[in-house]
C-alpha cells in the first residue's frame, strides 16, 4: 500500500465519525499532508483547483480504497459521507499488530508522534467545519486557491 493510501486510512482512523463531503475530506487531507505529515505532501501532488487544493492522486487512491472495501461511502441528504469500513479497520488492526506497512508508516515517519498533533488540529480546525477550514487554508496557503470559483 502506498503512502497516500496509508495517510488516508490513518486520517479515517483518527476520525470516529464519517467525514461529510468530498471537499471537506480533501481539505482535511491537504491540511494533514501539509502541516502534520510534511514527508507525505509530495506524494499527493497537490495543485490549485476550482474549490481549493486538489490531488488526482488522492482521488485515485480514495476510489481504490473504496473499491477494495476499506473506505465506506454513503449519500446522506445529497452529500457524500466517507468513513473507515470494517474491512479498513481490520486491515489497520492486522498491520498495526504485525508491525507491517501501516505500523511502519506511523513509526518510521513519526506518525505516532504526529497523532496528537492531528487530534489537536482536528479539535481546532476540523471542528470548525468546511467553510471555516477552507478560510483558514485560504489565508495560510493562498497559492492553492488561485483558481477557485467559490
């Protein structure tokens, strides 16, 4: 499993509730890859797009993880929700217990140390909701919003 897929699953691991809306999911992963796990930032190949930062790598990995059954999607009131599926949770549990790929990502790239930072960012920014997080990201990373058409 490649680094972007691992980061996506680790984000879902920290979120116990579904992430509501693809744009919000993209914003959260941009934030995590930029602020929390900067070693992973270049793997996503982020670029400015219509609603802020976007990554075709992220879109492809999210589709693959969904097709593989690791990510669950559900449409609720015309908005897609994304969450870790039981198979995704089992995958993480198996790999953490075996100290295999995902465990290595958390340890070697210091994600264990970053987990607390991710949780703090979650409380401070993710809890703000999509609009406030987007505003925060726009102020901090204006180059990624040069193409937007809010």
